[in-house]
C-alpha cells in the first residue's frame, strides 16, 4: 500500500526507521524556469553545441570524493552536472537509483533541480546527507537520499514525474574480487589484493555475475519506466570489463535489456577518462592487445517513448 503525504519540508535523508519510509513523497517536479514549453533544457545554443560532441572529458574538483575507503567508485560532479543540465530544466525531478556517495544530489543542488537518490547502504545515505549540509541559499529545490532498494522506488513517486534518471550502477561483480593492478605502472600500491566492493548484501548488484545482474537491473528499470515522463531521458554510466582474458560487454547487455523493458536507446556517449588516469602500465604487452577500461566508459542515453 502506498501512503501519501503532502509535506514539502522533506528531510535530507530517509532511513528504514523514519516516518517517510516507503511513503509517497511530495517533492516538486515542475519547471521553475521561463524556458519555452518545447525546449529540452535551459542551455544556450552555444552550450548545446558543446554537448553534441560525442566524446566528453571532465576534471575533478575539491568537493569530489576520491577516497576509495569512503566509496569505491565515484564520478566527477562535473559529469553529473553536464548530464543534468542537458536533460532537465530548473525545478524538474532527477532520480538516481544507485546514488552511492551522493554526487548526483550535489550536482542537482548546484543546478536548482529537485532530486531523489536511493541506496541500500546506510553509510552512503549518511555520506549523501553530509555532502548536502551546506545548502545554497538561493536554491529552492530539494534533494533527498533514501535508504531503500531500487525495486521499491515506486513506493515514493507517482507516474510521469521524473524528467531524468541518471546513475552509475554497480558494474556487475567487477569490484567483487581482489585487485591485481595489471593496468597500473605501480602494481604494489595500497589497492593491491583489496576487494573494493560496496557490500555483500544479497540484493547488491555488485556481487552478481553478468546474467543475474542484467536481469536484476532490468527489473529495477522496468519499475522506473512508468515514473519517467514520456520522452524523459535515462542516462546510465557503465564500462565493460575483462574477466579471465574475456571481454565482458556490460554496456551491450544493458542496451539489450532496457530495450526489452520498453526503453529506446537514443545516444551513446564516450566518457574519455585519459586526462584523469595516472601512471598507466603496459597491459597485455607484447602478445595481447587490450583497450583499458580505466581510460573510457560509456554513457548510454535512453528515453521513454511516447
């Protein structure tokens, strides 16, 4: 049963023990800008032109989390801000079903977008709230971190509210193994032989092999589709990986699965990470040519067809 509430003074975080847990939250999703009704975003023509180039680069800033003890897999605030700026207007609603360290929420706060992020782990919800604590006084949007499974997002939001789903989900069981640092020049560093996983929760997508992972993530996004506005975008950041000398094409599996679940693929963007990757070693030399996943990732742009 979905219980509705009309409280617009939502807390920054909702845990399993709070009054808002699995209730329909009244968070705004309407534009607060003065853009034309048929416009996709608030960008100028010059800003739009820069986004049309299908290879993107980003830099980290001081607010970005780089400490893997806090979170093993983060992305730059600048990446989240570009995606949110491209596919939403001020005041509209962004949802991240795997919010992790809260970068999506922080970017939404910077851009005056309402946003809700979900994660299984209480420690990450606490981290989200901590990063949001210094609110922009001129920002009238709300950002909320909720400790819950992505499958349960329909408890919180009504259909046709979300303008953008933006996320970087766990990459199957990529991190659920000891690191060998084969692509690093200095292999014997603090990450060697560490398992940098989010958790061992049986619901955690990051402990699943590719077939099980693909099915589970498909179930989550099928539940999200009715909540997304028609022609609302869904952008997923994901790499491929190597496993015992075999290329595991996570991005192909996700494209096929989301198409089966009713999404339409619109664009594939490459996140070129070469400017932020340091001390790359020789990987596969001299007999096996392998492109390093650390140097690029995919941004898969889907939408909900009309």
